[in-house]
C-alpha cells in the first residue's frame, strides 16, 4: 500500500532514535557523575535506601569523632591523675621522714610547709584539669555521657572521681547504724546466729556473750558490743568494721503522772540502786533524786543518769561503752524513769577501704531473721554517708481501731533531727497506700513520714527515703481449695494449689495493688517497691499464702486486714542526731525511730587534713595518703579501661562505616564497564536510526511516479 499521510517507517525510525537518544543521555549522565541513581526517577526505592544509609554513614563519622574526643578527654584526665599520684608519693616520703624520732619539731614544721604546698598543688590539678572547658577531676564529671552510635540511646558513660584533697584519703565514716531496742522481761533478745549475716559477701559468725564482759550475762550475746565483735572478726575479709555506740535509754513521760510520794526500788545491770522517794511537790525534784541515786552506783553499773529538765523525756540513762542497760523495778515513771526492760544499744559499720557496704543474708535465712538478729537492714549502703533505717511496724486488724493504737502518728511534736523540729505528716503526702482499713492511716506510712522529714532537709542536712516494703514468708503450704484475698483494697482469688500458682495470682493484680510477688526460699516474698503500706487479709491462713511466720488478717474484708508499714532510711553527709519531741519517747519509737547520734567520722582523715608537724600526725597521714594512692590507682585503672573500651568502639565504628559504604555503593554507584558498553550500543543504535529515518523519508518519493 502506498500512502503519503502516514510514513510508518519514518515513525518507527524516529521512535528508535528518540529512545536511543534518551538511553545515551542517561548513560552519559551516569558516566559523568559516577552515580547510577541521579534522581528519584532512576530508582525511587534505591534512593530512599541510600538516603538512610547516608544518614548512618555520616552519623558514624560523627560518632567516631565523639569517641576520639572522649579518648582525648580520658588521656587528659589520666595524665593529671598520674601527676596527683606523683605528688602523693612525695607527701608520703615526707610523712615517713616526719614520723622518725630523729626529726625535731622544727624539722617537722618545715616539712609541713612543703606538704601544705603539695596539697595546694593537688587541688590546683583537680580544679584546673579540663577538656574543652569541662572540669574533669573536681567531682563534676563523674557521669559524662558520650554519643558513640548513630541513634538515640547509643551512648556510653565515662566518669572521673574527684581528686580534690577534701575527697581523697581515709574516709572511715559510719555508713550504716544498727537499730537498738528496748525489750520487756518477757521478750527474747536476738543474737546473731552463725552464718546468717553476710557483709560484703563474707559470712559473719555468731555473736557471743564471752565477747562482752560488761553487760549482764543473761543478754550479753545480744548486745551491741558482742555483735560488733562478731563483725570485726572478719573485717580483714569484708573491709568493714563495727563499733558499738553509747546505749541510751530515754525516760518515761512524767508529766502525765502527778507529783506524788512513792518509794522507788530498782536495779540497773544487776546492781541495786539505793531506794529513794519521789517528791509530792514536783516531778523535777523526783527526777533529780533519781539521778543522784543512780549516779552513786555508776562505777558498778557503767550507767550514767541525766535529768533532761523536761517532763516529756524524764531521765536519760547512758552506757557510754555500748553495754546493755537492764532495768528492774516498779513505779519508775513517777521519777521520769524508763519501765523495767533490757535495752540494747546500736552499733555502726565503717568501711576500711572506701567501698560500699552490702548487708545480705545467707540462702535459706529470711530477711526478717537477719534484721531482727543484727538490727541491720539488708541492702547496699554508700560509704560516704551516715545511714539510719527505722524499725518495721505492723498495725493489727480491727473493726474499730482507736488512733492511739496505731503504730506512730507523725505530728509536729514527734521528732527532732539535728535540733530542728520535724513537722507533721500530711495525708496527701501518700497517695499510693490503701487507707481503706482502719489499720492503715496515711499519716503513719513510710512515704508520709519521709515527706515530712524532707520538708526540713535544708535545715537538717538529712534526707529521708521510704524503703521498699518487703514481706518475706518462711514457707508455703498447699491448700485443697483456693483462698479469697484482700490485698491493698483489691479482692481476688489466690491459687493455693502450688506456690508458683500463688505467685502468678499475686502478680496478676500487681498493677492494681502495687505489690509484686516472687518465690524466695520456701515461701513467697511480696514487695511494694515505692514503700507504700501493704494491708492483707484472707480466708485462709498465712501458710497457704506463702507467708508463713507473718500474721495476716483472718478475713478477706478490707476492714479486717493487717497493715505492714515500710521502713524509712535517713541519710546524711555528716553525723546526725535524732531526739524525741514533746510527744515523748514512746511516740518516737512507735514511728520506728530510736534516739541517738548516727554516723560520723571515726579515725578518718582526708588529705586536706594532713598535718605532719607531730609524730602522731605523721603516722595518721600515712594511712590517709595510702588510701588516697589507692584511689589514684583505681582511677588510673578505670581510665585505662575506658580508653581501651573507646578504642574498641572506634574500631567497630570504622568497620560498620566501611560495610555501610560498600552496601550503598552497590546501589548508588555507576558500573563503568557496564555503562560504557551500554553507551556504545546506544550510539550505534542512534546512528543507525538516523540513517534509517533518512531512508524512510526518501521512500515516500516513489509515489510521485504514479502521478505522471
């Protein structure tokens, strides 16, 4: 067919020419840029993938830079720490020289002048060593976060201890003080049983009466002196030693007793106190009479009486060496004296090497037993703080419970810390505890008491924390039928067929109760991590609940549940003193507190306190310097470990970057061998298409011969 309006051959040649021209253009673009993907139209999915890879690669580059900066920072710190070590070595040489009897006072004074300059040099190094204006050794850079990856959270923490002279040296401070106690005649006193208590993982032997020759023999094994001796027998292994503090017994509230004539007959530590009569005129005269009678026998009893000049606190008895104070007799509160009881003092644990103190229990021994025996609360305690933890408290179940029966209502007259009266606990301080039962009142909780104390922290220097509330059962006994349980106001059915089933039942409702459960030893442990009260009652006994050894409510109703109150931990950088307020000692002890002074340094010396101008000072300085050198060695080891770890991070980042770039190249980069072949092909096709288009255009000229 011969037509002239549509030249099909020319159109085919033209399309081939257009296609080859486009392909040739793409090939030339790829060859000129070196990229296979130059725009989204080339490969939309590939472009998205390579963009993410580019972000990763560039992020890795910056992370590598960050890590190298951290290495430089660590090297800077390490060099400065090494210089501190050199200065300390010189100080030690001077201390050794000053401790010699061949030196006179003038020589030692001259040496002290150099020591003073060396202390200034250490502080200058500590305060001026910096990296990019970041102070490294003044204690402000103990938690530096380094971005070592490309995503949020890809970080590493590095830190440097303070090298200031006020922070290095022997810091043998009391980290943890035990809770003493007053026991009635019918109460069995707890001594430490062999192997039950672990300190820094080291088993402590039994406390023995033979270690306390001062206390009356009947309860000597339970005294602070005996318990401290048991702990000190393993000090070389644990790095912790114990020291008994004074035993203090606060008197009764004599204000509530009218002045009246009465003859007082009593014994203290087995020694008969000469009988005396109370005054019909005033309680003050009665107290002074009691003080005189007791102090007349102090040489025999080891106990000194003091008139507090206050009707609320009466007469205070003190045994300075920490021996027990055993009181027998009647009608003693007429004179402001404590009731008949055996009073055990407290003791404090000190760290010998600066590490934290961990108090734990042997497997198979319940925490309740360990805490009752030792007066110590299990946990880990910082070596540079004074710590006191209150006693645990329990409110019994009752359909009606008068406020006076509750374990400690915290009001504005309850407690004095470091001379500052602590205000009342408020109901809105604790929104976590269930206060439905009459046995659970918000003002009595550990959370509320801690909040009240913390409102005065700026004045007292003492911080309070509600400890996790832990109930640990000694055993579990399966029951034939399930039990109905009321736990923190939540009613549910507890699987009592197996212990694991019971644990699962508790944990099923932990979101509502705030209490989690786990199997521990032969029983079950319930924990309220935030320190809220735990009130519990059940239709079954405690054994079926995995809480053998604990008294719980006998009904699954909220009103009849027993409430367990957590402890409060007080901490301070310095020693602190707890005293009873005008509510008296009974109220204070219902809150779980004991009067006394807790914490404080004991034969400790920091480098800034070193004075070698005397032989005694030189000898004490050696201990401080040796401890400081240990700190320096530990800091050097830590910085070296950090540097090695950072080197590994850099190596890993380099490997990741290399592999990521190779992966991106396979998607993005031009394959020159393939692309040059394609370009040559397109050039030939284009030339052929051009020639064929010319031929196609010429082919239509043949139609003209038909028109002649």
